[in-house]
């Protein structure tokens, strides 16, 4: 175990947590990177391309992950959740529960033969429920490059041992049990991320009722070459390519009945980016973006908005009142066009909901456990939003990424580095 004064625990293996761990590891500190999922990467790993550059998301993420893997100062613990925290700054003790994946990481080579023979299929969470996965699974570009068995789906109790027989490396291990780790650290960085708003709770705009109403995350997976359709955007109802697509901004954000806050302009820009990618790939497709106002505050964002208009993407200012389904599966988006002073009924073949960010279930649990308060939006509250934007109200604990409020990738990365610098400063100060 590393000396407590030279160790940092980073909770959350999304892009902010990865950046923080890399920075601290390069400084020579011992880092425990804790991720509750079987692999790291967070939501960025599920994106196709990012705004405003249009680059592949994995091309941004992979070098950071590789740097992390290559750094001996960083110890990666996946399937790991914090159960308890004791102590004070400079002398924290974390109790971490490491859940079994029932596959030996040291033996698994990621050959996927186990997946090929597994007879069980269930909705694929990585692909937003589009398509299926096996009871034993490994996502694209997963790190660690190791399969995981979901025992809720596995039918081993019924006598199935297909994966055991298929594995040439004897990596399947059903004897694995939950392990408890005690980690001594001087500081903690909390970066569990946020989750996408689920419009299915209230069937927003017919989501969950109409097959052809999807979310931006589902759009990302449908247009990803490694997604369930190989990158071909199709209507879920009939697997046809939609020729008229409506994008609705601010779903789950800027709404007095749900979340009053703006999701940092992320849904505005993601819908614009997706509409541009669709228009560039299929110039014949007609795209509409329904918006309250466009929030494009950072470098190259306004230029992306201008590019969308130049491509002929049609912007209608007004929050839609409703979406209704026609007999042929097409949809009518009813909205007031506040610029023209008229109500419009726009027929489209697919609706994409620009969903905002909301706190995940981990955030209130970590708030109670780590004794760091939440703000009115349910996210972690900074000590001071301007003077100390990554410091929490508890000494020695720092916060980064979307768990401290909605933000795009660039700001999440910057906050990861900022939290790492603050953690390093605290550790060095404790030596003096």
C-alpha cells in the first residue's frame, strides 16, 4: 500500500477522472482510479463524434486511456464502489467494494469466443437498449480488455457452461466473490459524472410510446460505425432511412416542471452537431431544430451554428407543445414559431430529443458518505463557483466533471486537471 501522503483516490473513470488520474500519475503520486462499471471511459466512450470539431470521440479518449494504462503509478479498480470513508484530509481511509466480474483479468485476452457461444441475449445498455448483448460481454475499446458476466442474465444455474468450454485460457471463474479493499489516501477527487435525462418517465414528446422518437444518445449509437446498425441511421419502426428529421432542444432542461437549469449548452450543440453530420452524409435529408434560444458560448460553437444554417438546416424558435404519431409512423411536431408568430405542425419521420444532464443515483449517496453538500440542482456544490470551482466544502476532497454541474468535454477535462493540481498542492503542503 502506498504511503497515505503520496496517494490519491479518484472516484469515477469518465474523462474528467481519467484526466485527473493521468496528471497526478505523471507528477509521481500513487493514484487509485475507482470505476463502478467493468470498464472506464464514461459517456464519452458511447459518443460517435464530438462538437465542435466533429472528431471521433474515441480518438480523443483512447490516448488518455493508453497513457493511464502505461503509467505504473495508477492502479485501476473497476467494478468498484466506495462503501465508507473515515478520517480527515491527509489521512483518509476508503473502504471499497470490488464486485466480481467472474472472469480472470490476468487470463482473459479479449478474444470474444465466450460471447460467440453464449445463448443468452438481453438489451444492450452500452447501445442504449438498441440491439442485444450476451450474458458475458465486453464493450468496444474496453479497458480493462476483459469480459464480464452479468449473473442476473447468466443461466449457469440451469446447467449452461458454454463460456467455460469455449475459453481456451481458463479465464472463466465462477468462484470469484466480492472483495473489500482498504485504501489509505491523502486526498480524494470525486468525478462520478452525471447521467442523461430519461424522457421515458413522463413520456416526453411521446418517447416510450412512439417508436420513432429517440434521444440524442440513441442517435449517437445508431450513427456510430461500431453501433448496432454499423453507423446507418434508421427508423426503429421500419428500419428505413428517415428523410425528414426533427431535433428538439432542452428536453429535461430549462423546464419549471423538471429541471430549471440549462445543461451547459450541451444539448443545443449536440443536436446541431448531429444535424450537421446527418446533412453532410445525406444532403437530401431535411433537418429541423426546434429551440428556445441557441446557447453557443465557447470557441467555434457559434461557427458550428453558422455552418448548420449554411447547410440548410431549418431552425424553428419555440418549444414544441406536443408530438403526435400518424398512421404511417411519421410524427407531427406542433410548435409555436415565435419568430413568425404562428403555430406550425411539422411532419417528420424521426424525432431526436436533445436530453440534458441530471444527477445519477451515485451523487446523493456519495454526498452523504463523503459529507460534501449538493447544490439546488442536485449536483455537488463547489466551495466557491468562481474562486474555488473544484474545491468541495470538505478539506482534502475535490470535485470535477459533470457531477459538479452540466458541462462539455473540454471543461470536464480542464476541471480534471484543475482538481489534480489542487490535490497535488494539498499533498505537497502536508509534507512541509
